[in-house]
C-alpha cells in the first residue's frame, strides 16, 4: 500500500512537471510566433502606405497630363484603380495589427493594448543558425516523450531496453543545419510514414515471468510501449517537418529578394519609358502592381524564416542547447 501511494505521489509530481514544461515551451513559441506576425504586419502596413503615396503622386501627374491632352481618361481610371487598391489594404492591416497586439497582451497576462516593438523585420540581427550535428538525444527532453517513458517505467518495463530498440541514436542536422540524411531516411513515401522498425530480441519486462496469470499486467506494458513508440514517432516527425521548413523558407526568401530587386528596376524603367512617350501607361501600372505584390511576399517570407526557427525550438523541446 505504501509503495503504491509513493508511486502515485511521484507520478503526480512528474505530471505536474511535464505540464509545466509543456506550458512554458508552448507559451514561448506562441509569443514569438505572434510577435513575428506583428512585425510582418507592421512591414505590410509600411509597404502599403509607401505604395499609396507613390501611386497618388502618379495619379496626380496623370490627371495633369489628361488635362493637357497627353493622357486619356482610361489612364486616369487605371491610376485610380491602383490608388484605391493600395488604400483598401491599410485599414485591414491596421485591424490585424491591433488584434495581434491584443493576442500578445493576453499571452503575457496583460490587458489588451499596444505592444512595444524592438527591431523591425528588416532590421533583425543576423538570424541564429541551426547548427549541424545535433544529436537525437535532444528529443528526450520533450515532455511527451518523458511522460511516455515514465508510464513505461511504471508498468515495470525496462526503459533501457526499450530506448535501445525504439529510440534511434542519429544526427538530426547536416550541413547548414538542414535535415540530415539519417533523419530523412527515417521517413518514406509521399505521406512520410515512419519506417523505423525495431527488432526486440529480449523481453522488456522485469516483473517476473509473464504467464497467463498476469495478462492484465502484460496488456498494460504493451499499451505503455505503444504510447512510448508513438511519442517517439511524433517527436522525430516534428523535428523533420521543422527542419525541412527551415531549409525551404530560407530558399524562398532568397529568391523573393532577387525578385523584388528585379521588379524594382523593371518599375523604374517602365515609368521612364511611359513618361518618355515610348511605352504605354498600362505596362508601368502592371510593373507597379507586380512590385507591390512581390514586396508583400518577401515580407511574409522573412517572417516565415523566423517562424521556422520557432518551430525547430518547439520540436526539440526547448531549443538546441543541451
């Protein structure tokens, strides 16, 4: 009876500790995600306002040209379309900013209100790099895996044997901090199904010989083992997904930077040709619209790169520091 009470008390304390770790990791991730979303919205708002100012000036010049017979009413209407298009995004973005600020305040236990900013999205210091050679043992810190281990231990199973059979000791990251080949090979197929099948050559039970008289205990042990295996599967899947995202969003961000640079030059040349009378205004307006869309896309890619680091932190159970 005393032994059962002691085990129950220990399990209760461990459960409280796991819950605390889960809450802390989730809270840090949620606050970081919301804050980076906020910085991205700030940048969207700045882009929209700058674009609106530029388009209003272009519309003013177009109206003057129309009065002098150089531009047509169609040119004026097309200019108005771009002005109204930029203007309508501003109140929508402002609404999202206020709602995101309220979300952050709530996560921090504060009343709804403005959130003090640090560096803007484009002024962020060099982003931390996920290091190469991260060991899979980092996943053992995840609260879900720790909880599954304790449940397995509570059923009198040998966790050492179970770890050797079910917990791959591999390197998670390779060059540039991207997913290692060893981690990628743990998943196969378009649905990325777990393909690691351990071969148990010895029993994991230490409570005595398993006979028909202890079928309930055996069932509990097998259930605990299945939970443990499932927790490991989830952990490695989360890390794999996070590292793939980390690699791909960096590639997307780099390409979008090149796209914006190209479209900035295209817009400059298109307006020069239009003002010089060798091209139509429609081409200039199309270049303007394409640049606006690309600038928003680049802002989102920069945010996604930051969010991918947040997901790596969460998947590893609190970052990559041992």
